[in-house]
């Protein structure tokens, strides 16, 4: 809760009660209109009077002037506000920065500030993300989904939701048949000891290449062989099932290693193979109820009345589709996990598909369908263009790890060899690499396409995770040099420099930003806020020295302020899935 916005909205609501208007303005309604002025010198908060123009039948500028005069008398009765002024159609408010600092810094210091968003128990939410396919290589593009989903999970948990983090792994389908066809009939390599899932991905690419490059007659024969393997898989033939289970496990082991490196955890993992038969039963049941219908032997649901076309759910040969399994997966989520809200983190190319899924669930009688949300996101491309596992022009995860490790150690950490032990260098390398890749994936809105550039994402200046880590480490270094901060006998009035007050405002707004980042499905809001906070700290550090403060009292106040910046950066980075090192 923002006590300043609440105070302002209540004061305005009280004043408006004295006017004879057709509208009733509650404090809660008015609070939603309060905003930050474009420039700090204009005030801390502003209330736009446009919304009152219809009731007052006056120009917003005149309303602002009239209300401002009436509100002046309230200043003597409140410790939160210092001044009120009308600027054009806005009423601008200056708050007591000493009061804001006292309240904010003391609660950050004790850790209570980071619990405020959890004061209300909220609904049960499942966020499904990552969803890799077995028998394919995990590449840099997959990290956008991982980073986005993991960050949202952390944000939703922080915001007091009963969270279930879920993964849905694609372990059946035509691509697996192609991979197993090549593995069984054309592969001459022994499987490696490690990264066997990635190796299967290379076999899949070779399979695609072989199928596409074969002469017509040979290609037909190959396609029949692949189809036969797919049929055997669907019929659960023991021999092919054994090979599938062994190779599937290789991919799952790779995924687990990647998630561990990335510090990503799931409460539950679903598998496509688990919902295949259940999906078929659902479709046949809905056919009997008249919800679904037959069309040329296939089964689907007519959604033309809502401009979503005919949604195919079961092929004429009885084989299932992604749509079939998504209905079964949703039913499993609703029935077994009792979720009230379901968020699917899936690429933008599936937008129509999920509109059809949600509309179908609604017609099946699931009220939760109204609270299903597809969080779509743009592609991750290389400077050379679009990535494709099928085409083979991807940066595989193992390659990405190794290149980031080389870059980080060469540019930042090799200078500490001999001073730090090898374990600390390796742990710091991983921390910087995770910060670089995750922040790079999160500092832009999900709907925007991202061009991946390792060198740009790992530099220590500019809008990067490395820059944020350096800001955090710098503050920790100051604290180690000057001494531990305290909240005892702090004179908050001493924090009067504009750069100090800019930092205080940003710290105070942190929880509100985290809340909006969750409700708008945009971790990018939090990423930008942390970047702005790090820049504001840098300006304050340059102009407001801790070591050379004019008095011991000022030094204590500034030390507390900078310590709280570090704590907020640490908490904010955690919500982005990043754990900074303590030194670098």
C-alpha cells in the first residue's frame, strides 16, 4: 500500500464531498488516477483533474486551482505532505522525504518491506513455462521462455499468490520418430558420456537433412520407415518403447542440468505422453455431449461464431494433436491441482491455438477458462537471422555456457586467480553468466523480438545484468570498508540532496513496481526499475560521499541508504532469477 497516494486520495475525496455533483468519488477510485509528475521539481505525486471536468462542468485547470485552495488547510493536519500546488490541470503534491526515508529504510533494513506484498493471501496460480522437446537440442532461444516464466513465478510468489510452477515437456511426436529412425538405422557414433540429449538433437537435425536431401523414391521409403516408428511408438511396441525411454531420459538429464545451472525450479512437471490417451477420451466424451462434431472423419469444435474457425481435436485416423493434449492438460490442472488461474508462457506463433483452447474449455464448462492467459513472446534471433533446430543454425546451450565462461573469466575474473580459490571463480562466473543471459531476456517487453548478442549482454556498462551486479558489489564493498549500517538514531532529515531523495523515492516505489510487473506479465518493468535504481545510486555515490561525509550522523544516514539500495537490488535481482556475487 502506498501511504502517500492513500493520504492524497482520501483528502481529495473529503473535499469533493462538499460539492453537489452527480458523481460519487471514492478514495479508492481517485487513488487509481494519481501519478508521478514528469519532472521531480514538479512534485512527488500529481492528481489530474480531467476526470472531474464532466461533473464540475469546468475546465480541468480551474478545478485544480479551486481544489488546491481547499486542500491547503489539510497540510497542518498531516505529517506526510509538505506542500500542494496547482500546475495547469494537475494538483501536485510534495511529500515529506524524511518521513518517506524513515518508513522505507527502516523496513528494508529489517526485511519487513519485502513482505508487504504478501499481506493478503491470493488465488492459486499455475505458471507453465519452458516446455522443451526431448530429442532436440536446448539452445539460447529457449532461455527466453525459461527466464520469463521463472521470473514471473518468483514475482507472483512475492506478490502473495499460491503459486505452482509447472513444466510441460514434449516427449512424443513426429520429431522423436525421426530422431529414433536415424539413431536406429543410420547412426554410426557411440553416444557420448555427457550431453547425450544435445547429441540426440544433432541426430534429429541429421535425420531432417537426410529426409530432405534423399532422391524422391528413397525419400518415400524413408518417410514410410519414420511413419512405421511413429505407429510403433503410439502402439507402445515394447522394443521401440525401450529405446524411446532410454533416449528420453538422456534429454531429461540434460534439461535438469540446465535448470540447475540456471537456478530454475518446478513444483510439477507434466509430460505430453501422460495426457495423450486422456485427451482422446475427452474429445470423444464431448462428441457424445454434442459440444464437438465430426467433419470429414475428424473431430473438432466449430468456433466460427467467435471468429476462431473450426478447431481440430482428433484426426480422422484417430491420432491426437497438440490441441487434444492441451485439453487434457488443462483438465488435469483444474481437477488435480485446483488452480484458479492458469498462465501459459508460449511463443507468439501459438496465439490462435490458445484462443481456441480457452474457448473450448469454456464450452466444456470450466469456469477457470476465463482466467487462462497466454503470455506470448517474440522470437530470439541472432544477428545473422532466425534460429531453427531443424535447420541447425542455433547456439546450443553447452556452447553458450562455454563462450560466456571464456568471456567472463578473460575480461573480469582471471585477474583474481591466486587471490580467490577456483571454486569462487567458477561460482562467480556462473552468477555473472546467469545475470547476463536472464537480464538480456527480461529487460525488454515480452512482445518484442530480441537479438541475442553475448558480448553486448555481458559488458559491465549500460543496460546489462553485469552492470547491476557491479552496482550491488560496489555497495557491499563500501559497507565492508566503512562499517555495518544501523537504524538507531538516524536523522533522516540529513538525506536532503536531490540525488539521495531520488534514490529514496525509487526504493519506496519498489513493491508497487513488482506488483505491476506481475499483473501486467512484464518482468521488464522490474528490470528497468533496477537499472534506474543502479544509475541513481551511481549519481548519489558520486555526489554524496559516505567515506568523506561532513559528519558521523550524515555518514550513518548515507550508509543506511546505500545498504538499502543493495538489499533492494538483491531482492529485485532474485525476482529476475539472478543471484549476485558478494564481490567481483
